[in-house]
C-alpha cells in the first residue's frame, strides 16, 4: 500500500511539473528540424572569368557586361592596357531555379556563345544535410572573325567549339566558399596539326568574404594538355566582388583576355608573374521578369 | 488492485484536464511590409509556432527567418544573408502575456499583448492591441504593429536606403488549436 501511495503521489505531481514547463520549451520540442538549402555560396553566376555553381532563380533575366582591357605592362603609350578593350555582352534567363539558358557575344575573335547551365544538387543543412552543390555547364561557341584567306573559308561546324564543365562547390562557412571545376573542351578546328582537339582542365576557385557585400575571389585553371603550337599559360585571376542589391560589380586582374571557357582555359598566353595582367570587370544586373508567386 | 484502477482513471482524467490549458499552432501567419517611394516589399511566413497558456494568459511565439517568402527570390537571399543574418540569428521570438485573458469574451475581444520581441539578436519590449477570438476548437489572435528597423541593429546601406522603409509593419494571424 505504501508503495502505491508514493507512486501515485509522484504521478499526480507530474502534471504540475509539466504545467511548470515554460512555453518556450514546448515550442522548442514542437519545432521541426527542417532541411534548408544553403544559399549564397557565391555572389553571382561568375566566379571571375568562369562560372560559379550559382544559378539565378526562376524568372530572372540577367544582363552581363564584361570588359577585359589590354596588358597592364604595355606602358603609358597604351595607357597601361586601357586603350585596348575586349567586351562581352550576355543575356541569361533562368527558366526555373535550376536551369539557365544564355546567349553572349564577345568582341575578341567576334565570338558568339550559348550555354545551358543546370544545377543538379544543392548543399543542404538542417535535418538531412548534404555537403556540396553540383552544377553542369554545357556551352557552344562560334568564332566569326574573318582571319582566313577567302579560299580557306571555314564551314559553320569548323568554327565551333564545345565545353562541358562540372562545377562542384561547398560553402565552408559564411565567409569561405571553395569550388572545383573539371572541364572538357572540344575544338572542331585547331590552329596546327600537332594540337589536340580535346582538352581537359582542372579549375579551382574560392571566395573569401571581407564584409557582407564585398568579397575577394581567386580562380585558377590548370590545363592538362594545352595547344602545342602556342606559348600557353594557365589562366589565373584575382578579383573583388561588390554586391549592391540587384547589381554585382566584379573587378578583375588576370592573365586572360577571353571571357568564355573555350578562350581563357585554352588560349591564355599572358605570364601573370611577369606583368602580363589584364584589368577587367563584370557588371551584372538582374531583372525579375516573372514573379516567384 | 482496485486502488490502482482508481488511480489510473483519476490520472487519465486529471491529465486530460491539464492538457486543455494550452493552445498551439505550427502554421501561424506573420508578414511584414515595407512601404517606400521606390517600392513596396512584403514577405510572408506561414510556419510560425505559437503557444498560449490559458490559465496565465502567457504566450510564446517563434519563427524561422528563412521561412519568410518574398516575391523576388534575390530579395529573399539578401534578406537572409545581408540584413537579418539568418545564419547567425535563425529565429525571431516573442515572449509575453495577453492582458486580462480570462476576462475576454465574444463581446469584449480586444486586449493588449505585451512582451519582448527578439529579432537579429536584439531584444525589444513591445505592446500592441490584439483581437482574441475564443472558440470551442481554438483561439485566434489577430493584429498588427510597427517596428523600427534601427531598433534591431539591422543595417541598411545608403545605396538602398530609399528602397526600404525605416518603420516596418508587422501583421499576425495565429489560429491555435488545443495542445495535447
């Protein structure tokens, strides 16, 4: 009997403990640990010359203007490269949160480019975390500069180059993101017979945030089998990203002139450490064409 | 053995009575609205947790900042990354009391809600009018109030200062159900 009494007293008191439990504690218990997409691995869709893992959200049309000036070490006569300017205009439309189509045109070799970019995996945190983001990029370019003799006029298909790229990125923390970009490039036409038609390159990139809206970026592409006929150098670039609402400004110092994968990964000849550095910038303006809801 | 039966029965009854003291929702609605000459910005959160203790009139509310949905996806990203810093301060919470809760009825359904609001790690005392609808199957709270962005140390850079209001209107509607 005594045991029953003790037990019942204890159990009877239980609800009073529960009553005493504060409301905040109940909310904590009731709140579900949801899985969330890790947003903002990079500020924009470009790391520097190349792509970042980011895609624009559904219904956003992004207009990109990119410039690369001449070599800084070309001296005062060329105003340290500023007399020479290469430009690319790009229109990029996000069909949905993961899929972007784009068209661009570079003044360098009068090249048109088109690409499709698909974000396959998102980095997740919360209940079911996932460690990295994965985006695929497929691009085709057409060189239209008339740098040939009339009798050697190349066909349309001879002017084409294709790029396939996997972009793998992880936002380590709020201030540090890393990206790895294995890249495959196919040339329908190469400069000389000894040059390879297929190239493989490995890219590495990082973003280091120095304030909420400013970051320092670095990007390096190591080409495993470059053109034999060219004094090729691997592409290297550093830059500063400044983000202000719908705009992103990227100021860039790098050894490449081209702003498309096929160009800067395979045709860079500047020696960064000997001052063959091109100043450049990307300006991006995002317009929300369609509302998300 | 009879004693045990009586005790078990009494406990079940007692517990069910106790349980009726609390009302909870996990799908409460909170929105905020910023009006400026340049643009209007609105964001909705439909996953707000709120609990009322009907004995004391005490109330606790919490919501994830990342659950606020914007019309423009980029705005939502900037809201979380640059303004409220959701990675550092994931939740907004309110803890307070509905004054004269037991005295409220269908005819007299307006009262004050007072307490502390925590957003972006900053705590602020607020009090505002609230409409309380007590029904058989739940308790509904409705109301709105204004907060100053500066009170919560949310910095707005000069370049977008014309786009974002200094004072934000917060609207809430919480349908609580009995909590078991």
